[in-house]
C-alpha cells in the first residue's frame, strides 16, 4: 500500500518517516515548495531528536519522497493521511481551513477509491464534515471512506512515542476501512482501540485536557506549598507512589505550553460551549496556567528587591527541552513581562531562537551559557534542558554579579545550589 501524507509539518513529517520505517512506501505532500525542496535534501524545518537521521535514511532507501503536486499525490496513492495544522481562532475554536482545503483537493483529484485518514487534531464531527467537503468537490463520483487516527506524540520524543505507543486509536463507520488502517500498524506492539469517529476525535481532546489538568493542579498546589513552606516536589513524590495517581505530569513549574495542550483545551471548551455544557474544571485549568508564570514572577521580584534595572538571564525559551517549539512557551510571556519592567535580559537556549519581535538592545540571545550569565543579577530557568542540569554552577557563579536562581521548572537541586552560595527559589520548592 502506498501512503500519501498531506502536510509536512511536525506531525506529517514524523508520521511519514515512521511509516517508512515500518516498511511502507510514503509520499510527503506540501504546497510549500521551499519546504519540499529542503526535505528532499534531508533537511528538517524543525528540531526533533533522531528524526533528521531517519529522514536521511529513508531518502536513501527510497521509502519516502516529497512532492508539491496535490494532483499527482492524490491520484497515485490510495491511502491518504491529513496532517495539516488546526490552529486556534480568537474564540478558541479550531481553524479547519487547511483540513477543508485538503478535503477539497482530494475530491477534485481523486480517480478511484481512497481511504482518507485524519491524523490532525480536529473537533468532534470533523470527519463527518470532511465527507461533505470531499463530495462537494468531486468532479466524478468515486467511493471513499474517512477514518480518524489521532496522534499522541510528545515533542522531544516523537520517534520513540510513534514506534512505542501506549495505544492506537482508530475511528471509522466502515469496518473494512478501519481494518486497512489497522494493518499499517501490524509491526507495532500496542493495543488498538477501534471505535466511532466522534469518539476517536473526543479521545484526543479529552486526553490532552486531562494531562493539562494534572499539570495545573500541581502548579496550583505549588502556590499553597510556597505559602506553607512545604516542598512541593516531596508532596508530589508521595502522591505519585499511589498507583491510582501515578508520577507522570505531577512536576510543578511555570505552566504548560506547546502546540497541543493550550490549543486543545481551548477547542474542547469551545465545543462544550456550543453544546451548552459547562466544563468548569477545564476552565480553571486554563486560568491557572495563564496566571502561573505571573504568580511566581511577582514572588521572585520581591525576593530580588525589584526587577527594574537588573540584568537577568533567561535560560531555555522553548516550551520544553529537546524541541525548538516556541508556541505558547511560558518563557516568552516572562520575557515580555520583564521587558515592561525595564529589565536587561540575556537569553540562552541550546536550540530555539528568540523571535525577532522580542529582540532589542536590552534583550539579546547569546550562544553559550557562560557568556549569557556574565554580570547577571539573577537567573530564571524556564526549560529543563540537560545542559542546565549538568552545568558547572560553581564555576558559573564567578561570572555573575549577584547570585539569585529562580528555577521555574524545579530542575536544579535547591540544597546543592544553596551550598554553592546561590539564593535559590523554585516553584513551591525551597
């Protein structure tokens, strides 16, 4: 079976390369000719560990190729995965223009039976709408089926997650079409749950919203721990030993970001509003996340005796380590807040680049950690990169003007930093 992947963004490239690794013949399609040329030369437009090696490998094996012609791609492949973006609109709803555009292209160019599989994260009933969009665009009537197959990738470990998934969700009203998509994953050992399209769509949103809930719960708990002078890390360690709770997503910090949790939580709230159903817990989850960085920034400002006129190092601007994704990254909000307070900012990240809109004479990014920390009054750690955990903080201290460490991810060991002479403050973690 030949597979077409429509949309060569993060999900599309990862999906295509994983299917190539599983032995299938894959074509990657995107109308961005510059992106297609780069991929054909083995160059990714984003950072993801090990994915660049897999790209070069399967260009060499011939298992994957990249094109910009929708007509050619759709006509020559019978299994089509839609992996285009679904960003949030201003009202929180998912923007489905790219999904609709993909469906219309399929309808226009299809020449025989197709299985159209939606990998993009989409609102409930999008699969039903997609059937209508394809039919409206068909020049000649050809049969097709639509299947939902949501992704559950973590940026920074996408390849491992794809090859070792917790589960594979397939939603379809046609058993034969679902069986064909299921067969694509035959060499992967994972439970497969076949259900209806609406259920599959909701599973994706409900899963991400639940993980966001765990994060906001522990982040709000960290506020109480800060007031009580209790170590939140010890509290969550004790909680996580309960098998009903588990240790995952119980690490306090300055809030979640990225392309999934913020967007998907808002989209689920929008769907609930359409149905006149109140999701009050999820509303509070979003509210806590939106205020978490400001809450602790205010506490840290008091510890420092004011931010104005200080020189502060911001370490890690991607929303999490092992990615260059800046979407909804809490570090960017912190930078903007500090800019309003007339702070001199020295920024570092092992991979991600500070957006030009945030750069100025008083906000600059530096290549090395040592240069970044020179003459700084304080450090705010926003992403828990390995480079920061393993840094020689004793040696780095000599470069600084003052010795405040505000650890927004509870990455460093507070007692050790205190022994080195730092004034260390974490998130509900002393």
